[in-house]
């Protein structure tokens, strides 16, 4: 069975009677006119479809916690959609906890995770009743225990571990140890468990947590991850008599950025995970644990596109043709950060045969601000609307005001309706936190 992460385009994408691209029943050219560009557009049907596919894929297993990795893209409206779909939230900062809280998420179902959570953030998570905290290191064990004690609470925790599996895009390696800033090395787990048992009486260890990478195409890596964690849980049970009931496998399922990408479906991933949990629980004589997963990119990536307006262009003599758009590395840092590759189409002429090789340049003052190194598109003119697919994850959430350029708006489309979910910034917003000390005032 296929799932929505295996499509380059949001599932409602089509060419409409005006000859323009349409998503969620909304003409992209009209959206660009109405809201301006750059514009992030999110298709609600694609988000709900993949969320339901995840639920269906794990429905045969009795105890599952589906968490959305908020870092991929979080706004209050996105929280509402995924809360309605029954998801909890994987959160990594006070800001993400606050957003989830303000939007009415079920924090009991949610997890706070990260390698350097502050006192204030941990305090906030404990006070607001975030269900699980994934403790990353020895410093945090002590800090969280103090906070739980002063709040007269016993807090359920997972230990974040590095299972010795590393994913390099489409391949992975297994090593004894991983050089990673996240989590306890497996050789450090005993020391952590002993501290929890002997000293940290306000912490209740319920399971293990790991995350092995992102944009993963290989299903067997999940099988191996589960085996390593279950083996470790069995060892902890044997040595300390502690029954760990939760196994959190992180996120990572890949999406289809280009036609060459072939990510597995949600159903292929879930069956590898469930098979491995069942087989290894039986092999190591453990009760079936509650499985938690926390996908980000595969939930939101495919649903989002970015619309840009074409502006200037430049033909280098005997060289490339650069076509510049009105956004770039500040609204989507992924191409300049790690050479991410995207598929683009012209929203106002999707039917015209592509014939020109071009480089799509951003508008920011960096030579590295190139959105697509090489693509073939219909001849582009100023005013054309370019639609970049698969920008839903790690686009807005990694955006900045570099060059003091305003952050774009985001709209949610569904059933021919479009609604703003993040307003476009104004110049007033931009300077609103600036302060001129008295001695510098004019
Ligand atoms: C701990 C953890 N969980 C989940 C995710 C989400 O990963 P993805 O967006 O690839 O599903 C990440 C991403 O970095 C992560 O670090």
C-alpha cells in the first residue's frame, strides 16, 4: 500500500480549468495574488491523509504513541490538526511546548526532548504536565530530579541513547559507539540507571528513546534499532529488575523530493517495526512495550509548497542562466545548508513543455543562495509564479530574517478555501524588538 510521503506533490495537486496549478482546490496563481509571495501553502488533506496512514499502519499493534516532531513545522493551526488526528507532540524547546499548550494539545501524550534543556524549560514541562521527558545526559538527570522534587512530583522519563546506528541519507552503518552530541552511549546506561535507582527518587524510568537519522529510505535500519533497544531493555531488567514499558524509535521516514527518490511507505516502516518489536520481545523474554514514534518530515513535508515570483535573470556568457526569485536561503535554508534538491514547476504555465536549463537563484546577498542548481523549465519571464514542492518540513521552521527580509506568510488550503495560519511579517514587526539606548537616540 502506498502512502502520501511517496508523492512529490501534495495529493490534491492538479491543473485547473484556468490552466494553472491548483492545490486543495485553490488556484496557486490566485493565492500568490491574494497573499503575495514568497508564500508557504499547506494542504490540509495531505497532512490528515498521512496522519491517518500512520494510525492505520500501527493499528494492529495494541499500544502505540504517535507523536509529531514539532521541529519540522509548528504553528497553532498545525497543532490543532494533528491533535484532532490523535497525535501527541515531540517538542524540543520552551517555544514548542508553549505553542502546543496555547493550541490545546494533549501534553500528557507528548514528549520533551533535547540535549541541553534549560532549567526554565524543564520547569515549564513539569508544571504543564508534559507526559514524558527524554533525559539526554547526566547533568540533566540531576537538574530534572531537583525540579521534580521541588514540584513534589515524580516525573516519567525515557533515557535517550545512541544505539550505534547512523544513517547517511540512504545508507546506514552500525558501530559500537557513535560520536554524537545526543544521548547516553550504551556503555553509560548502567551509571544513569544506578543514579536513578539510588539517588534520583523523583524520576521514574519507563523506557528508552533513540533517533537514528532523517530522510531514511531503508526499512531494515528500524528493525535493527528496535533489536538494539529491546536487548538493552532486557539487560536492564535482568540487572536491576526494572520493567521498561516504552520504546521510542524517533522519526526519520523519508519523502520524495524528486522523481528519483523512492522512499518506503508508512506501511512498510510500521511492519518492520512491529515485526521487530514482537520478535525481539519474544527472543529476550519481555512483555510487548508501548511503541512511540515521532515523525516530522514525513507528516508535513509533502503537504507544503512555496510560491515565489520570478524577477531578474542573467545569462553568463557561455555559461549558466540564472533566474532569480523573491525568496531564497532565509525562507528555505536547506539547499545552501546541505545541498538539498527540490522539484519546481511554473504555477501559471504547468502545461508548457520544459525546454530551458536554468539555475534558480535566491535574492539574498550570498553567492551560495541558490535554490536549484540545475533544472529544466519552460522559458521563465518576470512575474511567473514558481511552485517549489516538498518545502513543508524544515523550511519555515528554519527560516530567518537574514538581510532584514520579512518572513513570508503561510496559508492552509482545503476544499477550495484558504486561510492564513502565519501572517506575513511587516517592517513594524521587524523593528519591534530593537531598542536604541538613550545615549544613542537622535
Ligand atoms: C529526536 C528526534 N525525533 C524526531 C525527529 C524528526 O525526524 P524526521 O523529521 O526526519 O521525521 C528528529 C529530527 O531531527 C529528532 O531529532
